[in-house]
C-alpha cells in the first residue's frame, strides 16, 4: 500500500494510461480492501478456494470503490462528500473519469462489482457481500 501511495504522489502532475492508473489503485485502495476481505479466510483457515474467491472479491470492490470515489469527485457535493469536490481535477490528478470519461467509468465500476459478486457466489449464503458490493455503487460519500 505504501508503494501505491508513492506512485500516487509521484504521478500527481503526470498523465497516466489506464494500466498505470489501475496498477496504482491495485497497490493502494484495492490492496487495503482486498486484505480486509481475505484476512478472515486466512485466519480461519477456510482453504485456498475461499481465500482466492474472497481475495478477488476484495480487489475488485476495492478498485470499484476507487472508481466511484473518482466519479464522486466530479459529480458529488462538497457538503455531502466531507471533502472538497473537484479537488482531483484542480490538482491535475489522474482519475478514471479524466482518462475514460464519466459514462465509461460508471460502466467499469458496475462491471467490477458484478464480477466481484460472481466471484463469491458460493461463499455468500446470506448475500452480505453482494449487498456490500452494491452499496459501493450507491454511495454518495
């Protein structure tokens, strides 16, 4: 995660392509959320299949979370976000909307969430993980 933060700070005024942007967020936001998802499976010795599924789920929703965060920076309201809306653009940060546009960013976030939900189908007996993933798309802050 520290490496992702270093990449983030070092790229603030640079133009990143999609591969570099995804790498940055995979090492940062997705790594944090990914570990939170897989950690319990590791501690409970749930097995390789559960660890793989939950790790993939966490990485995917982590990336979706970051994409939605980038979208909210464009479309959100400062008083709801709890941070200054539009800050990424004024700081010339590489974001998914600046690279792909808003519509494509929203589609990508939806695809990631749907893939994440599919990846844990056999382990999500009460649909808690599905609900959590869906909330990422609905959040306003």
